[in-house]
């Protein structure tokens, strides 16, 4: 009998001989096989008659995928590797009328639970179409059940009671067991395989009494190995010179503290653990248990056991979120590999899976999870003990194979959890690692792939095949000859968008820069600005999306609907659309919507009907009232498909003079009439009296174009061959003049490709201009962030592209407006509160417009509304409690950033700006009730709207009053008004004393006072952030720590935060995602980070920033994000949910500019003060490296550098 270690030692001789043979003769390892076959690649598979099993579905899959691979060596390796498990490792039989499949690893005649599951896993997608393959995999499930029932602690089994070289191990060996190393993941793999088989084949025949017994034994074993009542029955020791082959302390392993996770003795690589809580394996168990619960609940009907599985999964998962998560080196918060519950942790990763790198592959975490991404960065760095990077490639290895050895399994997991460029690199490494054999191996030397271990390693072979097939399915352009790909938009976008964008930003920087700049320095700066495509979201499962992607232009906005094509909520102020633009139908039925994806300049959707795949893109013309529709339908089936395609055309619009919070839309659309024109290319929609006119035009004439009184229908009868596609491009223009809308639609349709591409170009021009001094679109510019911290980089630029999404140039009351919300509501207004969340950012980007806004608001009286409506130039709404604070912040930040002190003396409405500031800062005095000291801000509707207990005398806004008076006092003193300054400071001190009395000692939150004097504690974020940012120095160290603890324990979550704690008595009555317990207004996390920085907790703030980054992969910053569930790791979604369940929360919002604000002001410390001329007050180290370039203050420009020694400031102009 040959052990793995013996095999490795023996195979080393052959490897050495092979290495000598090839040294100095081959530049590329792949040339060996080619030379041996006269320049072609010969199959390395066994002859057909010697193959253990043949699946026609697998053979067809090989043929199909090979046809899309340009690299012949890669195609050759795929052909050898993908069927390898079937060719050489499966032994199928029928036992007792049931299928039974014994699966060996390839070089040892033994079945590992982990290996057998992994070797057949890539075949599961083909199980339904190949009954024999389905039966074979069912046999693996059945055989694994027998193994588990024999001994749940064993990981490797013989076909029968044939003996083992490890019979003398000090453990409870039984006949049929080959090795008894307790590996937690090994026992979990049968759960995974049976679940995957059920999902793929829809077959429940495996879930018999034995299977149920094995599953319950598995869960019982997990419970025992939580070790709450001692170490349990398992122990293991081996007489060996290899320390990693045995266990200390009598065979029970090193001690642990029971904390809810499950202990196991060995890693997936067979090596003994140091600390017994292996984090990847515990993650794997959580996923497996939840899948098991689903089957017992839905298939078996045993809800009690299903609940037990869920309960155990929750317990383990909660422990995972607590014990292995730490700030490590420069990587931020990440997972350790092993822990013991006492506080000891081991940082590394092992290529055998499940490992840390593979967590998304096994469904344990989302790939964009910030903790995972931090961990991944560590694993693939020189800081990981087993990461190697030399001439043969780079990747992780393991103790099992020794130092300097890269394991292909690790490289494959790197590719399976990555994006295009990294996937290409991984494929190249894997191709080279085959060393001319045509197969993957257990490991290869970092400098010489010919020095490999295990020439027959089926697990790696089939996983490689699965990887290539996944790439062929999802990213075929990575395998094709051209290597050119644009996400489903065929023949539409430019061929090299990134190159064009890069050229554009260099051109604009050099053209608009006020000072001469070298091309080299410009390039170094602009390379740090991500492209719009870099900032795009990822594909989202449409069934889980709460609010679908919106599209925007300088003229208006709209939102995609739950249809593959229709658009609704369209507004081009003052014009709005009633209903939708019309949907798409296949054979008279609406296709399913599968996925959506947001880009700044477009929205993509995927859907389908049977084997027909549908991909659509919608874009808004940037400076005109028009929408562009691009549709691609592909037959993904194996045979031809004949079907009828119908696109409904609908465009009922109305014009409104009066706009407010709610977007006005006419309910009745029956007065619109449709007319076919242009010989069947266009349909005109005309409203009553011909005042509203809209036009649909197609690039190519539909086969039929029907109109009735109020709508149109474009139709085609199509037959698509397998793999064939059909494209439809058309335009909708919206307006008033019949001739001009018709002309615009017809010309845009004729030149569809150009117009479609122009949308992106126009977006890119404004995007680059935001960072370009002297640009033509904004009166200022924003700093460029350069940092290796990819999370901060994404949050900064996503914050700013979110602002660009609400940028409008279509209003008569101002040439440029940044609407606070769109498209669901508020499409024409700037709220004082929402705008103050990014006050410094606005002052940097567009100071001229900021001054115009402030002048307008002061002239109209800030007590007369909460927002300006820019169609009319009127204030909307009533005086709102936060208005004074918001206007004061905006005025102050404008003065500090621009240095425009002359503005203080300008008269607006009969008073100077300074007099307005003084009046606003003391307005609170009119709100004080007799016998009270604090301002009373009224009821629920004037504060957080949805929190019924947060009313009247609140800490937040009264603390803001203290700050306002102190700031105005400083300005008054500078202007020579010392007596007024002293009076303001005296009022501030008196008010401060009353504010501090609202603090709930030891709790970290604040009371509010009702008119009858009753104090009510409210556990919400607004008091925390506002007091922290306005009266920072008046909060004692103990108060700060308590406040931080409250926020961390009750408000922060794994990926976002709650505005209100679920422990607050009002929580059940405050169910709204912006200010209640089910989510947070997008500015709240940004303000929370700012508050942490004010308290000197930069590491905590940075960690929270990193954790929030994952939310941006759905889309831009919205009015709020909703948490799905009450748990700490609750998923986060953009939401529409408003008061009373109304769909009123908006997809786009300006308050997300608060993240850029916090990065500029708090992480980089840019808090200019026009009175003291100080730019950065607090220069202590921030815990990250980065540069904020071209920061303007007054007439000067600065660079701010963050490093290990703190912040440094350099004047560059």
C-alpha cells in the first residue's frame, strides 16, 4: 500500500529525471508536448476502451468549449483534465439495486470524502441531460453515506475491509477505514455534494433513511466537537517523525475555549492544526448546515431537525464574526486562519480547500465582502507564509508539500474569485504548470514547473476543467483569440474604452490646467482616477434587488422596471411620463428578468425565455430629452428556435408648473394618440392640442409596426440558429415640438451606434472635468485621491460619481443644480440638509454655484422652507429643524474653502451675510419654552419623521446651536465686534451645560426632553454624530468611549449600520430604512466615520469605511440602504421603502457625497479655517497611506500626504 507521503517521495525521482531531460532545451514548458507530437498536442487520455466511464454530455461539453479557446495548449489541457475523474477514478456498480460509486484520487486506491465530492462536482450541471452521469453521481452520494455511517471522524476509506498502512495509529480504526484524521470540512463535503446533486438533478431518491441517519450523525458530531462538555471521544496519535502527522496532549490537540465554533484536528491538506478552530472549515460548515436545513424543511418535512441545523449554523457564524476578525498589519480587518478562542490566532492560508481564498467559491461570503477582500489581499501577498512568487508563477502552497511549492488548487481558487486581468494571469500560470504532461498536479516548484508532485491528481484536474468551462460561460472573451469584450453590448462601444478614457483625461488635464504641467506628472495623477466602467456595479440577482437601477442625464432621470426592457418614473422637468415606455414579449409572454447591473451612464438587464437569452442596455442622451434602447436576443439552445418578438411602445407625458417633494404625473393617459410614420420606422405620440409630442424611431425597420389609438407594437417573427443573435436598436425622444422631436428621434436612430457611444463620452468629459483645474463645466475642481487602499479609493470616487448622477443643467432658476434625490421624488430640489452633508466638497467643486445657492436661500428666508425648487426658484416645504445647522455649515465651509471674506459684508435682503449668520445661530432662542433652557424642535415630523420618541428638546440640534454661536462669535471678534462675541460665547456656555445634562451616563446615548419635563432615551445615530462633531472638546474621554461602544454594539453591522437600535423601545414603530432600525440614510455612516476620527479612532473609522465598500457594488449612493434582517451580517440593499411602505426612497441622492466629505475633511484632515489660516489642525497618523492632490483653498493649491508619521501638507501653487 502506498501513502501520499511515500508517493511524493517516490515520484520525486521521476520528476528529477524529467527536470534533467528538459533543462536548457525548452523556453516554454508547453513546447515539450508539442515537440513530442510533431508540433501538435496529442491526447493524454486513456484509450476509449480503457476509460472507467464515458459521458456523452461531458464529451459534448469538451467539444463546445474547445471551439471557443484560441490557445491550443489550453484546449489540450482542458480535454485531458476535465474528464479525468471519469476516465480514471470512478468505479461504478449497483449494490442492492442502488447505484454505488467509489471514487479514488488517481494515484492511491482510496476514497476521500473531500476528494470524491470535488472530483465529480464540475459535472453536476450536466446531470440532467445525461441520465447515466446522473446515476453515477447519485452513486457517489450513496457511497459517502456508507462512509459517514461507518465513522464520521474518518476522512479516507477503502472499498472494503482491506486493511490500512495506518492500522497502528492510536485512534479507533475500523475495517474499511484507510485513515482516521478528523477533518471538519471532510465531514461537510457529503452535505455539499448531496445538496448540489439535488439542485442540479432534481432527484430526491438519495434522501432515504440511511442518508437522513448519516446527516443527523454528522450534525451530532459537529455538536460534540464544539467541545462544550469536554474534548469528546476522538483522539489521534501516530508514531512518526513528522510533527504535522500527529497530535499533542494525548491526541486531543491543543486546548481551546468553547466559543461556538467547531473544533477539528487536521486541515484539508492532512496537516495537524495548531489552533483547533479552523476558520475556513467553520465557514464551510455554516453553508452546508443551511443547505441541509433547506432539504429537511422542504423535502423531508422534518422541521425540527431543520431548525436544529439553522440554530447550529447561526451559532457558528456568530462566533466567526467575533473571534478571527482582527486588524492585521496594513490589511485592515481580516480573518485569521486558525484561532483557539483564547485570543491566539494563526495568520496564513493553505492551498487545500476550503481555505480563506476559496470562501466565495463555496458560497460562504460574497466575493466583494470587505473582510474577505482584505483577507484575500493578505493571502496573496508576501506576508503569507505560504505565498510564493518566482519565475514559474505565483500562488499559495501548503506545509504538506513543503516550502517553495505552488499548488495549482490555490491558483484556480484565485481565478475563481477574481476579475479579468487576474484570471488571465492565473490561466497562464496554470498552463505553464502542466510541464508538458497535459495535466494539473498537486504542486510545482516556484522556479521550475517540471519539479511537480503527484502526476495523477484528479481533484486538481476536474477543478481546472470546471474553471475553464466557467470562464467560457461567463467571460468567453478571455479564451477567445481577439481578447476583446464589452459586457453584452455588441458593436456598440468603442473597442478600447479604457485607452480612450485615459487619453481623454490626459488631454483635459493638459488643456485646462492653469499652470504648465509635464505629461509625466499629469499621467501619474490621472491614472489614479478610475474610469466610469471601473465604478460600475456588479451583476445583481433581480429577485433580490429592492430598487432597480436608475439612469440619469443633465436633463432628467428614469428607472428601469421589473421587465427586461421597460423604463418608468421618467421625468424631464417640467415634463413627466405616466406609466412605462413599454415592455418586451416573447410569444406573447413577458420573459423572466434574471439580473441587473448599474453603470453611471447606463443600466443593463439580463433575462430569458427558455433557451433564449436577452440582454438589454438603456441610456439617456446626456444633453437632450431622449432614451436609447439596445436589445440583443441570443439562442443559447442546441437547436434552432422560432419565436415572435414584440416590443410595446408607450409614451404618455404631461407638463407641470408646480413641483414639490412628489413628482407630478397625470393619471389619465387616454388623451394621447399614436401615429405610424417614416414608412414603419417611427411612431409619434401626440397629446391633447398637440402640446406634448414624443417619438419612437428604430434603426432598422421592424417586420410589423402596429398602432392603436394610444400605443404601438413593433413585431418580428424570427428563427435563430443555435448561438445566433438578433439585435434591435431604437430611440424615444420626449418633448413638446412635434417636428423637432421627430427629427431628433429619426436622426438618432439612423446614427444609433454613434449616439449610443456619445452618451458615455459625454459622461466621461464631466467626470474628468470634476478633477481638472480650470475646466469648462464646474467653477472649481475636486482633489485627486491616490492611495493603495482600494476600499477608500472606491468609496471616494463612488461618492463623487453619485454626485455627478444628480448634476442637472436644465433648470431656469440656476445654470447648475445638484438635486437632492431622484428619480422617485424631489427631482427638482436641493434640500439644505442633504446639501450640507457634502458642504466642503461643494465648495471645492463649484464655489460660484454654492455662493449663488446660499445667496438665494438667504434672500428668500431660510425659515420659509427646507429646499429650493429650481423650476420656479421658490422655497418648498416648511421650516425644518435642521435648517439652521445646515445653512450655517454651508456658509462656514464656503468661507473657509474659498477665503471669500468679502461675502460676509454683502447685503442680502437688507442684512449682511454675517448678520444672517448671527441671526441663524441664535434662532434657537425663539424655540425655548417658558421655564426651559433648551430649544424645542417640535414633534416627529420636524425631526427624524419616523421615530415617534425623538421629539422636542434634543441633544443633537442644541449641541449644533452651541457650535454655531461659537463659530459666529469667532467671526464677530475677527470683525472687531468683541462685545457681541462675548455675548454669543456666554449663551453657548449656558446652553452647553443644559445639553450635557441630556447624556445618559454610562450608556453612550442621549435623552430628549418632552414639554412636561419627562426625559426619554433614544438610541439613534443623529445625537451621536452631531454632538461628536459640534462639541467634541466638551465630551469627556469616558463619554467618548461609551458613545463609541454604543454605536459599535447597537448600530454598526458587518456591512452598513442602523440609524436606530433595535433595543430602542420605538424601534418596532420606526420601520423606515433612512432613520429607523432597518437601515440608514447614506450620510449616517459617513458622519459616523467622521465622528470616530474626531475622537481619534482613525483605525475604527477606516475599518468601518472598508466594511461599507461592498454596498457600492450594487450601485451609487442612494437616499438610504436597507438591511435585510436583524443580524449583524444582514445583507444591504438600495431600497425604495418609505413611510407607510410607499415606494418613495430614491435610487440616486446627493447625501452620499458625505463619504467624499469625510475622506477629505477627516481622513486627510482638510478643515481650513479662514480666521486662523490653518488647513490641517490634526496631523496625527491616520493608519493608511495616500495622497490628496490639488486641494484648493483660496488662491492656493496643496497636496496632503498621509503616511506612517501622520499628515504632511505641501503647497504646490
